[in-house]
C-alpha cells in the first residue's frame, strides 16, 4: 500500500508540473507492485511447489521488465502491454490460491471469511480483472470520448481505492477486538458487551 501511495502521489506531482511521469508508473505500479503481489500470493499459498512457482513467476516477470524496457519500449512511455501481462499473472495467481482452498484441506477447520488472505486474493482478483480489460484495450479506451474515458478511469480508481482500503481493514480489524485474529464474533454487527 505504501508503494502504490508513493507512486500515485509522486506521479501526480510530476504530472501537475508537466514532467513525464511514465517511468514512475512503470517502475512502481506496473513492475514493482506486480512482483510484490506475486510474492504475497507465494506466502499465502501453502503448497511448496506453488510457492516456488509464484516466486519464479515474479523473478521471470522482473527479467521480462528489463528486456521489455531495453528492447521494446523506453521506461518513460507507459507499458500498457506489461500491465496486461501483469494482470493476467496476478489473476492466475489468485485462481491458484482459490484452487488450493477448494481442493486441499488447508482451511477445512476455519471459516474463510475470517482469513485476511482470502479477502486480499478476492479483492486482487476483482481489481485486476477490471484493470486487465481496461489496459488490454487501452489504445481503444484512450481514443474514446473524454467523458467516457474519464468515467472508466474513475471507476477503476474507485475499485482500486476500495481494494487498498480493504487490505488495511482485513488485517487491522482483528486488532480492534479482544482476542486473537481467529476470534471474530459470529456476527460482526453485534457489539461487545
């Protein structure tokens, strides 16, 4: 969340001053965030082969970012193709996380709604599914009417903002209650007596 906030604020700062900010979004949001999310998913899954696969995918994406920047598109131009690839990698990583939940007994004794990693993977899947569609057709989207493009961009930012806010809530909400993280009440609407 810190990386995304820093990228957004510094990117906006540069943009308002008329300075090309493409490099900050490419390095921070396209490549850095994707690699961090893939490492998060590697921590969230329980199977050692899955952990290795996700870490290897993050490493391969890092190498891809270097090759793509050197040979195909300069770092100061927005890498919308790389966003599409990154979104697909994250979507597949989330699907694999859900696959593990359904087919392995790791969470058999727990209630899924109490597991923060489950919510993070769900929100990542929601956000990156929508951003995948937005950036896969970016040349067409950018050529749209400015009002429609602005609306789509706003919706994507709203989904993203909700996702990042929820990341904080799913991990810090248990700290506001007595007991440990697995001690949620049966009904979140009930107040403490």
